[in-house]
C-alpha cells in the first residue's frame, strides 16, 4: 500500500502545518518538487543536478563533447564509472523511520492549529510502508535512471555504444555484487536495447561481478582499521551532530511536532529529512514530511551529510582516496590499451567499459584525481564559512552519478576528456584544457601511475591507519 497520493487539500494542510514564520508565501503553492530537494546529499535525485531531464529525459547536449576544433578527432573509447540508481532505504534507516513514525503517532501533540492539522492528517493518512526486506534494493525509478542514462550515452557515443559492439561482447560490463548495482547494470543494458528499438523481451544480460574493483574499500585494511572502524575518524561529524546548528533544527522540529526535546534525537531528525528524500526519489511524491524543514534546516542537514562523506570517503583521510588505487589503475590500463597504436592485424580494443558501483566507489576515486578539494576543509566549527564549498555530495554523487573518460584519436595524438554527470570536468593538473593530450594527463598523474600500490598503501601503512589530519 502506498498512501502518499495525497489530494491537494491534504498537501495544503501539510503546508500549513508549521508556524507562519517557517514558510514563505511561495511555499503555499505546493510545487511538485520539494523546496529542499537539492540538499539531500547522496540521497539526491539525478534530476536535481540536471533539471532539464524533468522536461525530456532523453535530452542530449552534444556540445559537452569538446575535442579541439583545430584538429580532426574521433572518440575511440569510453569508460563510464556509474553509481546505482534510486533505491529503497537500508535496514538502518527503515528502523529509524519506523521509530519516528511511532513516536509521532503516540507522543506528538501539535499545539498550533496548523501543526494539529498536519498531525491529524499524518496519523490518519500516512503509513510507514517501508519493510526491512527492501534493504537498499533498486526501485523502479532507479531502473529508469539507468535505462535513461544508457539511452543518452548511446546517443552521445553512437560509434562506441553501438548494437554491434555490445552484441559481439566488445563492451565490458563490471559491477559490484550488491543487488542494487546488479539491477542497475541490467537496467543499463535494457536502456541500450530500447535505444536500438528492441522492445521484445528482456535482453541477454552480460556482466562480471567484481568487488575487488568496485568495492575496493572493503578490501583495504588500512582504510577499514583507520577510518571505517576508527571512532575518532569521524569526530567532526559527531561534534556537528551535537553542535548549535543541529540543535537549533532539532528544537524547531520538536516544537512543530509537539514532542519533548529529549525524545527527538538527531538520528530521528535525520530520518524525517530522509523520508522527504526517499518519497521524492522513489515515488516522485512531495511528501508531507518535507514541510517540517525550511531551506536553512536543509542546508544544515546537508552539511552534516557532507561532513560524513568528506571525512569517511574523501579528502578527510588520505587512505580513503588511496583505497581506490585498483580502480584508478584499471581505468588507465584500459585507456592505455585503447590509445596504443596497433597493427592492422591486431584486434581493436574494447570501445567501451561500463563499471557500476556506489557513491563510496566514486568519491574516493574523484578525491584521488584531486577533484573537489576546497582550500579549507569542512569541520564542525566552520559551517557558516562553507556555504560556497565545492564539496557538495548531492551535486557530485547523486543517484545514477557518472564519471566518464572519453578517449579521442586526434591528429596530434590521443586526447582525453572527463565528464561528471554529463557535464565537462577539467583535470586539476591541466585546468586550461577541456580535452588535453593523453600523454599530458598521464604526466599529471605520473606519481599515482608509478605509485599508488594497493598492497603497500593498504597493508603496509601501519602509521597511516589513524586519521590523517594533513588535509
């Protein structure tokens, strides 16, 4: 049962649930998309990053491909590292949602007329329909995320993601073993079939499950001991969770719901925020829970999420990015092979490689490449100076996020372009060119290509297993 198809008057009551000072007049129009949709961190929809897709999900802008106009170039290889699509909550968050729902049903006593109306409506209409067997599985919207991405990439690279190349197994598909990733790589292949006009029956799926490559973080002992299982590694997150900004959000939410402050933990505040995000990403519904938060609340909760991603998966600790060495080397080995001159008798290299993983796959790799590293790292104490930060996980790794490496054969030699979420992205060491010569890219990353040894970094860094404070 999905009881979220609220009539307009139900949403209006929800909108009126908060004191007038918490809502602007424009909120009463109840747009289809929550006013806080851009602040959901890793639970952000892909459409929030590329809103034009809401009008046309097959919209492709060929101008994002930028080989130099002074040379004749043709794309010869595409490597796409893709995050799975929209998914159900994991068991941990499902349990929090259930606790929050029970708390609101049994202990809330909205004092103002608006709050009381909202509570009556939630109690009578809203059921926590999430069950633990859903546990992070891909939802139908998530399959659509990957199908549509595949169709756009096939339109962008027709000579690489061609029917002939895929049917003759010249395109490789690798994925994490997690159910949501396997379902995503299958949906991607369905999208290719749809692009070619094949709608009869499911395609023959072809993929390899490779957790050493796509879940490298689980296999890096230095990361597991130094960050994952290290209580002090996420100290900034813990401090912010109990800091003044989060406390202010918690107090306002407790007041709106008529709950004793001590009963509403930071985890339950986050659960309500996630409820808004899940119901948008799963059912495209403007959930009544969204009206508990204004934009300033959402920015605080986004920052808390970004702190976690920064200190757990990104630049916060060097070992987090170094754990992605296997994926980094795999990508460059593939590019080396595709760009190498070959005799006419040699088999052509694979035209495309599709790698499906997680936000936890992409963030360390992007960090290793030197991307999204702000001059001042985010901490629990500098929230107000971080509003202009480049490290916003919802912009970088929303559902279906994709990092593309496009290798061109050009007159002066192979060139490489990088795109993130279908937008051009420049290499940090080569900031003036969209598509530098491949040899220059290799030179910029020579220290990683010659080093970045997984065994040495993950097994041999006894001193490096504690948090790295040299950001």
